[in-house]
């Protein structure tokens, strides 16, 4: 039988005597101070790279009511310098179809900016200014970040220059629909507060490395904001600087998602249960030349399964332009293998794909 040993009860608190704070409180205070110092360092390092972009829309631009915008109306957004010679990364929806652009640096200097390239499909754009003593932001690696990681957003919401907000990476690998309808992948979700005017500004790690381009919020939700991964931005920016646009291929069809009959899936051993129903084929375009007909269901392109429009867009890259590519369609009950040579979409978003 276990022996019970009494333990004396004492009250160590004595009125009028100074008692030290719990060690956990001191530790929390140190952590908060370290957090503050990290945010301050990031803001001091990156804010000089952030610009306020004033936009003069085209004179013929009309609102949803059909009325012309007033001549003096200006929009605004954010961007950041990412090369010493003045290239600035921002969102396409900030500068798209602008008749004039002005970039205002954090030190108050103003410069006229020129459009270098615009890609509505990824909501990214590059503009350029001719200015001395620029401090470019450092581009990081969005593949190396993790959910829960501290991030800092810097921008110009409602014109308030170089506003700093903080949060964490809420999730990775999200998808977001661009205004052109194409799906943007590898989107970063964050709870760092974003507001109108933040669009195009940098999302930065505690090491002052840009890992995203702030682009959107969900209203009226709280703390659900999105940024385009910087790895995507690097690829797009390189093409915009080189060509003024992003090269993509197209095949010249309009289509819609359709669910395949289970018997057809089993009989033809198809990898998925959906495809793209061809609603129309443009005469003289690649699909028409390849023998695609209205009513066909595209189920594979380049030997990759096509389960919907987004899958087809994802496969229609610049590498497919002018290249013979296998295309598999279902025509009624028959599976047909065709060969198609995709063309180049000259005007992004103008050629149906």
C-alpha cells in the first residue's frame, strides 16, 4: 500500500513585497520586440522600391453606365522597382489600356512611365521609368515559402503612400480567375490587410525578399487576400521585357465543360470523366485545318488529359506554337486521334482557345 506524504502549503506572496514578473511574460515581450524589429527592417529596406502609380485612362473609356469618364479622372495603384534601370512590376488591371502613367517614388520624386508589356491572363504588367539612384527590391523564391510564415505587404491603399501591413501566408497553391477568364495558378493566400490601391505592391518575407505581387481581396470577407507568386511574375516579366507580351498558342475553338458518359470512359479507357465540348470551330484556324468538328469532345492534347477549359489553356503554351501536336477527340461513340499545329495568339484574349 502506497504511503501518503503530506505536503505543506505555503503562500509565497507577501503584500508590499516586489515580486519578479513571470519569465514567460519577459519572453513574450522579447518575441514581440523581435517581431517589431523584423517588420521595421523589412519596411525600411523595401519601401524605397515601392511606387505609387497614377493612371490616366483612355478618353474613350466608358463606365458600366455607358457614360464617359471625366477627362481629369485618374486611377491609382502600386508597383515596385525590381531592376536598377527602372523596370517596375505591377498588376495588369492597374495599368491596362492607360493613356498615361506616372510613378511616384517614396521620396516624392515623380516620373513619367512607359508601358513595357501587359499580360491580362496573369494580371501582371511591367512599366519603366528613367530615374537615377533607384533601389530595386530583391526577388525571392515563392517555392520556398510555407503556410504560417510571416509576410509584410507594402503599397499605397487609397493613395496613402507606403502603407505597411503584416500577416502570414494563409495557404499556398490557390487558383484565381483573371479578368480575361483564364485561371491563374500557384496563388498565395495571405491575411495581410489589402485595400484598393495595394494592387501591384510587393508581398515580402522577413528577409525583405519579394515572394508575391498583391492582386486581390475577397469582399466582404475579412483577411482573405491574394498575391501572384513571384516565380510566376519572374517568367512573365522576362517575356514582357523581351517581347512586350507573353506568347501563347491557340487552336481556334470555343467550348464548354461536359461530363462524359461512363460507358465511353470505360470503353476508351479515358483518364478522366470530363472533356471540352467544341461549340464552334473558326474557319481556317488550326482546329479547322486539323479536322475538328462541332460536337467533338476534346479529351487529350499533347497526350495530356483535358478535363476542362482550364486544362486546355494550361497546355496551350508558347512551346506548342507551330509544332505538330496530337489531339484526341470523341466524335459520337468513336475516339479519333488528330494532329494539330497550334497558332500563336497575337492579341492576348482576342483569339478563342
